[in-house]
C-alpha cells in the first residue's frame, strides 16, 4: 500500500492494527517527512506495556519531530 511513498524507504516498522493507525499512515504530513525525521519520531515514541503504541503518542512524536526541523 505504501510501496511508492517515503515510508517504504524507511526501515521503520509501523503496522496498522485494527484500523487504529490507518488515519495516521494516510496523513499527508507523515508522507512528507524524511527518513531521518521518521526515525527520530520513532525514537521518541513511548511504547506501552502491551507493546502497542498509542495514537496520541505517535501524533505527539511526529509533531515534535516536525517542530525540531
């Protein structure tokens, strides 16, 4: 689905589960981000005990990565 986007070039693995990530993955802002920004956002993510990432945490990490351009 994201074969031709910058996301596919990045070795970051974000998989949508139960549709909760789909809206974020389709967001134009995320597709505009460079590989380095995606990696930085991934490093800033907090992973909850169950191993599932929270939608709010992903948005927050992406926004902080975009703000620190």
